[in-house]
C-alpha cells in the first residue's frame, strides 16, 4: 500500500488531520488500533477553545457542535467557601469556550470521513514505524508514505519506534489524580466551578443540559471500589458547598480515575514522522488544554502539507516542531499553574493552604491576573 500521508490513530488529532487533508485534496490512510464503537465512547475532554470550534466549523464538521454545544463566557474559582466569577469573554476580547464532549467531536469526524467514501481502518494496530523511510508496519502489511502523522496518543508506537537518544523528554508526575464521574442529572451550575478545598480539589462541569461531569482530587492509584456512589456525592457536597448553592445527585453512568502528568517530547519531527497531540505532549487536565493542543498541532501540520504539495516548498514542515512547541510550552505552564494552585499536595499543611489562598485571592481581585487566566483559558491567538 502507498499513500501521501499515513495517519496513525483515529483520536481527535488523527481524524481532524484526515479531514483537513481531504478538503485540501491530499490523500491519507488512517489506521486505528481500536473499534469504531470504542473510539466513539471514550469519555474525556469537553472544553473547546474558540480556535478549536472555529476550525471544526471551517472544516464542515461543526453542524451538531453549533446546535448542541453550550457556549460559556465565564468560569468560577471557589475557595474559603465563596465563588468568584472570572468573566472570560470580557477579559479576553470577547472570546469564549464551548462545552461539547470529545466523544461527540470524534463521532462527527468519523461520520464525515465515512460519508465522503473514505475508509478508516479500525482494529488495525500499527506495530512500528520507520521514520527515516516513511514506512508504517501493521499486522499483515506495510504502508509506504511521503509523511507519517503520529497521532496515536501517549501510549502509541510512533514515539516508541524512535531510536533512543534521538529525542529529549521533559516530564513531571503529580502526586494526585482525578476521580471523574458522568451523572445522569441536570448540571447544578451554569458555568464550570473550580473548587479549592482543604480535603482536595473538586471540579463541577457538564456535558449537556441533562448530563453532569464532576471530578474529585484523589490518589493517582485510587481503587474505584473505595468510591461507592454515595461516598462520591457526599465528598462533592462537602468540597463544593457554598451559601445558596445546591448540588443535585443523580445516577452515576460512568466513573474512572486518571493520573496527572506533564510531558513533552522534543523535537516533534523525526525525518518523515511528525508527532501530533498526546503522542508528543501531555498536560494535566486542569487547564482543559489537551484536546485543543492536539487540534492546533494538526492544523499546523495540514497547512505545512498543503504548502509542500502545492509548491514543493518545505519551509513550513521544517518549522513544524518549533512552531508547535511554543504553544505546547505555554499550555504546559498554564496547566501546571492551574493544577498546583488548586490541588493540595499529599502531606500539604497550613503553609501550603495559605499560599494557595493568597494566590487565588490575587487572581480573583487583580484585573491583570484575572485577564492572564482568561486569555490562557480561552486560548491565546498567538504565542
Ligand atoms: C479525564 C480527562 C479529561 C480531559 N479533559 C480535557 C478537557 O477538558 N479539554 C481538553 O482540551 N483536553 C482534555 N483531556 C485531554 C484530551 O482528552 C487529549 O489530549 C486528547 O484525547 C488527545 O487527542 P489525540 O488524538 O492526540 O490522542 P488520543 O485521543 O489518545 O487518540 C489516539 C488514538 O490512537 C490510537 N492508537 C494508539 N496506539 C495505536 C497503534 N499502535 N496503532 C493505531 N492506533 C493507535 C488510540 O486507540 C486512539 O484512538 C482530558 C483527558 C482526560 C484523560
């Protein structure tokens, strides 16, 4: 088999790249380890920056997003039993965020590709890639490509196929994780609430007018069996209680524990292989940046590939890694900053609490600090 661009992974990065290339008349083959059902059911991100929603609309996959996405113009930070609203749009030049689940983004992209009569090779795990020669190896075959897009997530094979010593890794593991639930109950909040509490962080979020998505800080190795639904609701009530606020319980449809990590692989290009999304970098979810960064990477890659196929020039492909890494590191810093401001470390004492309260008070009372949070949260236009 031969193609122009071999795409490994049908997550948000791989599927968006495939769509952008299709619109530009560039051929691609998408290879995905899992089934379509599995990819469409994987519950993860839900906060889309305006740059992400603009791109999905321009790519002709924004119809349902337009109808069902919920636009938010602010978030709240809660500490010391009080909520403080950060008016994102007022502080960030009118930009906003949209709540629309990653599952829905993936469904829309899969549907659009199949509707164009283009295949996605599900249940076809790639075993290795040869970055120098542009070869993708999977069980029973090989795909020869001008360019390989490594969109196979943090545990994929593309980065793992690179020779040791050919890239540099930057990594930080956090001593806590998130216990996330999806509940079949109307959200008790109009906008996201990031709650700092001495028992640990909590996040009140949503997926739709009838589905709530809530998170609790926990140990990264926490056993789900330790968290029956009653205990989850009790803890959510304690950590997010405010005067006049109510939190409605409901059936828990899904729950899981996610560890937290910051990770960057430099460079993001190796010969014919271009890493994109979680395959190249990971952020803790507190800043809601992972999916948005993945989309930014593939937009940059698609523009570079259009230049290559239209004019033969490779200046944008050559600049790909440096260009993406500038935004990656901005988001790494923002995600680390939000995470360490809001989560009490294990063994954290009154000194840590006082520092965090002071920082939260500063962010919610200083226009400059609040603006910095807002423009990073909605996504910086230029980095
Ligand atoms: C609990 C949680 C909450 C999050 N919340 C947010 C949020 O609010 N906002 C935000 O922006 N981000 C958030 N994220 C991060 C976001 O989900 C990821 O950054 C995003 O999924 C990255 O997309 P991707 O396409 O790069 O990788 P993935 O979504 O991981 O996709 C990679 C694909 O490659 C496939 N694959 C792997 N190995 C192979 C192989 N060998 N061969 C073929 N295919 C392979 C996988 O099956 C998968 O389909 C969250 C993440 C988690 C875990």
